[in-house]
C-alpha cells in the first residue's frame, strides 16, 4: 500500500483532507493515525482567526456547502499545543495547510513552521473560496499564483504542494504555472463556489451568502480535472473531491493521482479515512493489484 509522493513515503495513499480532520490529534482515539498515509491540517495563518459567523455549514443534495472562513488557532498555538503530541505517530505524515492574506503572511507562516521538526510538507492554500482576500485571489490569477509559489518555494525547507481551485477556466493551466514556479506537487480540488437559498425566508442559508461545495456532488468534475491535469503536467497530484468509497479512490488514481484526500466523508463518518485505507487494501487484494502505486495513471482509454 506504500506510495512515494513528492519525497514523502506514505504507508497508504489515503490522506485526510484539510478542514475536515482538525489538527489531526483530535482524531487519535477515533482513527488509527498510522493506518492512513497522513493528514492535512486546517489552514494555518500567522494569527488566530475566528472564521465567519454561523450558519456556516449546510447540507445539500449529495454534498455539503461550507463557509467556515479559515477559523484556526494560528501558527504559534499550533506549534505549541497541536503538533508535539503528534510525534507519537511517526508513520503518519503531517502536512500543514498554509494560508495568508498577503504574500508576506504566507512566507511568515512557512518560515515559522520551518523551525520545527515533525512536519512532512506544506500545502499552500491558494484556493479558499470563503475569505474576501488572500486564498482564491492568488489561485485564480496566473501571475499572482506564479509570484506566490516562487517566493514560497524559496522560503520553504520542505516539499511544497500547491492546492488549486476548481473555480478557474483551466486547472491544468494553473498546475503548469505552479510547477513552473517551483511547486513539488499539486492538490486538487478545493471546493466549488456555490450558494443555497431558503425559499420561505428568501434569505441565503449561509451568513457568508456563498460557500464552497464539496462531497459526492463534485466527484465527477474533480475527477475530470485530475485527469486533465495529469495529462498536461508532469507533477505528482493529490486528488480529491467526493471520495467516499475505496472505488472512488481507485478512480482518482487511475485518472492520474499518486495519492488522494478524503474530506467531507469524515463529517458523515469520522472513521472514513481509516475505513478507506483498509477498504483500498481489500480492493487491491480482491483485484490482484500487487502494488497500489501501479494504479496511478493506469486509465485505459478507448482506441481512436
Ligand atoms: C468544512 C470544510 C473546511 C475546509 N477547510 C479547508 C481549509 O482550511 N483549507 C483547504 O485547503 N481546504 C479546506 N477544505 C476543502 C477540502 O480540504 C477539500 O479540498 C474539499 O472539501 C473537497 O474534498 P471532499 O469532497 O472530499 O470534501 C475544507 C472543506 C470543508 C468541507
């Protein structure tokens, strides 16, 4: 079940996604942290952030709409209280999702994180649809993306994964830009900009008015984006978007992902990541797949 991803050795290609797995340590009694490849922390900013006012999570048909707005404890508290207990799980790779309102803030967070042990890689969040500055503002404009990634790569002592937004015309093009600026890998996709309205009250259901759609509703689109990106850029991909079953994970790998992330599924079943890691192993056994890594990009295309 091992896979190598951007210099990281993962015991399984299943990784818990940012914003759906806290800071990891909250899950230690729910999930066997050493059975999953790792997890990505909630987006960490220089200062603590309270996020948006409630309501900020709404259930939708086959999905979930959120406008959390990057609530987090800030880098200092993360390093002092959240990271140290994770050293009990050395096989579980800790990927820190980094967020800033300005290029300088992204770099400050990275420089602070560089000073400690126990972090495997950084995931640069340039795709949050729920904040009014930073985030998606960088991920939606090729020039801003290129500048941020170039600076972040210079600042970083660890592999740099760039998390891309699906809210652009071509994710594959943004992946090319990220690679050109020095990204070691890309994650895709973040949530899709969306909204929900209550017809009775005539009001938006989220206080932020719009939010990000995730879960099974987005899976076919996310899969297409991973497929297109894998065909146009030679860079490892962490695929995600609506993965619920082991077969979903296999589909993302066939489309070109080296490993996958599981997000919304953990809201329905907090054990989802471990269930998927075990389920993928069983799937490989039942389908005579000796090495899960052999699935990456193994999609059979119709002959033309
Ligand atoms: C409640 C919630 C909070 C999220 N917070 C973050 C975040 O802080 N940073 C980030 O890069 N992505 C964040 N995401 C996006 C997920 O990591 C993932 O990209 C997206 O939900 C698609 O995967 P899924 O359909 O498996 O949930 C969040 C998603 C949800 C549902």
